[in-house]
């Protein structure tokens, strides 16, 4: 649902973000904030360096090292780090607004808008920003000498208006929900969802973000065996090996169907339903298994505007690929599966229509086992705690869902059970493996820095999960009983 715009400085920020992927945002322990290093300060333009020193800006050592690493590809990455830091300080914000009015370089004006002003708007509540933010954006949109700057300023204005008005609808929907008027809450959230079409973030029409009614994919009176994998679409030797091992495993233990946990196509999703990646990274590796895979989206699948829609539309072209919407639910044997779009859930400024849908579908479910799967982790010994999902998603899962299955971290993990919910991370489908940043992570039960896949077996009495390495070794097994 969220489109990343890849101008030069958007690329700069993306490079910085990728380098920061294992840093403080999701750490269970807040890392120390340190003054900017001399190496960072040397790479800032003079005016920005002076302002950074005046404001006593700080960042974690990991963030500073990430900015320096990204600078090898995008030289303005340290400036982007400083602009981001300035934007959250009232004096720093005023400095950035002054620079927008006097900075001669269109590229630097774009950098200020993308790294400073737009993120500040995204997380601001109505009334948080001074009036001169709007005035500056109006001036840039109507009079800036750089067409790209004018466009970005207009998009920031649209985001500013969207945030003001959407918060009213979101708050009103919550009041309706608390009063028991679920139909009214849904109506308000649906309207807010449609407003997203006015914002530059949206790259999917509403009907592709509207789940179909619950459907069935396997007989309700028999056990099922399911294969799951995430973070695979690389064409790497690891992906090829994992796929070959899956095919060989199926010869002895047939699967009823499969699920994907996102990041289906690296580095930035599929360009369309005719993209050659479909053959090289999907059909050639998995189609011969003769089963359907029910897919979810990862952050890399949102890397270009067309990719989410392409992945939904490809369901009409392939006997093996199924994605009826960005989130949906279906039953199979004694299990109800809930495929969710955690990329949408990661943006707290958006209406939580998906969460309302999940809450309602869980309440209606009569299945023996309930499994929710998506891309982003709730807990992980690599990235740590994902606070946004802990606050927004986990309360819906507690004492209602048996298993939360995800990818994102490129390894294999089982985390400790919490309020009846078991947690598995399987991001080992083919991308390069990640180390465990927290070897003594309190939530860990099992972890392996390996590529591989997951096998789920369920009947009316037990749910068995197996983590299988790329070489075919069963690394870990857990059995949950009813």
C-alpha cells in the first residue's frame, strides 16, 4: 500500500535505511545516543555542520556508522541523517524551513523535503506543526524553480491535509467501535481507506485491498501438511537449493499447499504480471510441486509502485500462485489461516481497517487451530522487539491465535509462547542469512543462522512445526496440543 519513490535522494534515504535495518528502531534495549563523530561532521555542508553543533545533535553509533557506510553509494547520507535529526527539534525545523527558502541547490531542497519535512509531517498530529511549514510548502509548490521540488512540496501538503482529516475519522471510528457500532466503525474506516487514494503513498485500488469472504482450500475432515517460506525471491544459489530440497521433501511427505511470508521478489518487487522474474524466481522453482501457494507481501514487494498489484493479478495466470488481496483468510482441514499485510500495519498514520477486519474474523472463526502469517516480526533475536506490532497486532492475537508465522529476518527461529501464541520466524527461503544480534534474547527458544523452510502439520489434536534446513536436515520440531 505504501509506495517508495526512488528519486536520487529517496535512493539515498533507502540506502541509509537498509544499512540501519538492525539498529535501534526495534531494539529491546534502547542504545546510547552519542554526539556526531568528527567523520560525520566533516561530511556535512558548513551551515548544516554549524546547526548540528548548535543543537547538540546525537545519534546511535550504529546509525552514524550506517550513514557513513551508505555514503559510499549516496554521498548525502550523512546530511540526510542530520536533516532527520534537525526536523524533530523546533529550532532545527526552523533552520530547515530557512534552508528551503534560501538553499540554491534543488537537490538539497529535495533532500530537506524527503529526509526532514515529509517524515515530520507523517508523524505529526493536527496542530503540532507551526504555520510556516504550510506557508513554506505552498511557496515551494507554486514558485520553486525546480519542478521536482514543487512536486515534492505539493505531495507534502497533501500528506499534511490527509493527516489532519484522517485523524478525525480514525478517532470517530474508535468511538463507534467502543460503543458497539461495528458497522459504523467499518463505514468510517472504509472512507478513511478511500482517502488514501489522494495521498502519494497509495499504489493499489481499494478492491485489491478488500479481502474476499473466507474460503476453503482443503477438506475440513482431514489433517493437512503445509510448507512455508519467506524472503526467497533472489535467484541465488541458496534459493535454488532450498526450492530443490522442498521438492525432494514433498516426494516423501506431500504438501497440501504452501504459504509465502513476503519478500517474494528482490530487490524491489515484480514490475508486472509479465515480469521475467515470475519464471526465474517462481515458476521454474516451485510450480512443479503441483500445489498452490497462498502469498503475503513483504517490504521488498512494495519497492516499486506496480509490484503489489502485479502479485495480486498474477493469481489469474498461474496455477501455483494465489493472492486474492493484500490480506485475506481461508480454512484448510482443522486450521483457519489469516494472511495479513504487515507493511500496511507498520504505518500508524493509516486507518486500521485491516486490524478491524482481523479482529472480526478471529471472533467469527470456529476452527480448531488459528494461524496468522505475514512478513514483519513481533519478536526476533536479530531485529528484536517490533514495538508497533506489539502494540497494535499482538493484543488481537493473545489467547485467540495459536501461531504467528513471519519472515523478514533471514534465519530460522522459534520464540517463547505468550498468552497462547507461539511465534516462528522463517526468512530463510533464499536471501543471505542474518546473524543474531541478540544471542541471549529472552524470547528465544531456538535459532539457526541458516536458509531453510517450515513444515506445518495439523490435525484435530496437535499442530507440529518443523524447521528444515536447505540441506534437508530437520533442525527443530515443536508439537502443540489441544
